[in-house]
C-alpha cells in the first residue's frame, strides 16, 4: 500500500472565548461590601478607568479561577455618574462564581466588562414610573430611580420590591431613610416643642453617615448642588450637599429660617473652600456649626479653622465681616445655583 502525502492541516485557532481567557486583564478593585444577609450583599467595585453605562444596563463581573475567566452579568444599582459601581450579589451555594465573590475583600482585583443591554429609561418621559422587582432584580431600578431624581422635571415614582426576608430589601434604607428620620424627629419634637438644640446633633450625624463624593465623579459636572432626596438616593454628596440637606431637614422640623444659615467658609484644615450650616440661637449670638467633617456640633469659637466668606438662607444673603455676622447683600436668589436647587425642590414637592 502506498501512503499518500496528506495536505497540512490548516492552522487551528482557539475559540474566541478561550483566547479571551488566556489574556484577561483585571481592571477593577473591590473597595467595599455590605452584607444584607448571609446570602445577599452589596459589592462596591471601582474600575481603573471610567466605565460608561446607562441606568438599567448590565456589566459582566468576573474572576480568574483555575486559569480561566468566570463571569456573570450584574446591573449596577449606582448612578452612572458615580465612579464606583454598586452590584447586588446573591450567594448561589455550589455556584461557579458567587462562592468566590463571597470571599472577596477590599483591594482584591476583578474583571468588569463593558455595559450592555436595552433596559433603559426614555429621555424626557414625564409619565408616572412604576417599578416592580423581586430579590436582586431591583438593582437596575435603583439606578433608574436615581437618574429620574436628577431630572429637571421629575415624574412620580413608585417602587414595589418583593423579597423573602426583610433584610434583603436592598437600598430601602437609602430610599426612605430621610422620610423615616424626619418622622421620628417630629415625634420627638412634639414631646419637647421649641427645643431646637436637641435636633442639631441627630440631624448632623444622620447626614454625615452618607459617603462623601466630589461632584465630578458623582454627578458628572464640576459643581452640583443636590436636593436632600437626590443626595440620599444617590448615596453621597459633597460639603454643599451635606449643608443643604441639614438646612432643609431642620426647616422641615420647625426650626425658624432666621436661625439657619448655609455658610461658605475657607477651611484651613482642608486648604480650600468649604460649606457648613450655622445655627444662631439669637440673631447676634455665636452660631453653632454643623459640619460634615465632625459629628460634634461646636460653637464657632471652637472652629478657628473656619473663616466665613458669605452665608444665606431663604430670606437673604450676607457677606461676612471680621468679628460680625455680616452685612446684607440682597436675596439668596442672586446665587444662581441656589435658585436652580429651589426649582428642583419645587418639582419634587409636586409629587
């Protein structure tokens, strides 16, 4: 028998999925987690570079396991304007990936894929929005609600979230925390009416518990003043947002406007501009300072690191003078960004 020469086999390429596994770049870092139960957690991941996505879309989250990339899709619950992604993860016992996700700690590296999906909000849609979800399926809806709260014309929003255990009501505290806190403080105020000082500490601490976030990575613009609802729903804000939220919370609790002043200062400890809320027991009294840098409400005399520049409330705008409260410089509506904030609040109150 004569053996004939067989033609050479064509070069065989690995399937794309396998090739992908051989050259995987871990491009994100775990920066925190909150365990809601022993089977559900909120995992916070920071990509090395900004990861564009629209509220409602999903990204793939993966780890290298036994030399190959194992990944699953997760919809971020965080705002697209935030640099960190919040992912709602359920521990599937015996699963290929989630038992390993459960062992992740701060600083561990993971892989995030680009955003995909068509589950998105429509632009300029002013209809009432009804969101219905079970379990971890609420995550993309949280991101959508956060986006809707940032729109100039905010529609009415209703969220129905069903879970097997109350502690799995992810982000429920975030969405309703402000309203529940105000109701609690109003009940306490009814028992001791007229005692403003008892409100200052709890209000200061409540909002200070929210994470600090600079405007550009959080909102996507250089300077943004959020309403209290926006700050709570997006889970973060900067010094202006803390001060504004405390101002409106105390105002809602019955503290007279004349005693409250949002105050722009120079902070020596930060070497930059800063904003705090000042409470004046009497018009010419030394104010008490509510500051996101400290949970303790202190007299201004104990904050030599702060130099007032100007202050305002719903009634007027004051320019600071050394050793004095300041002179009136007109209406606070002259502060354009404050006027825009009041417009947003008016839209929120319609619903």
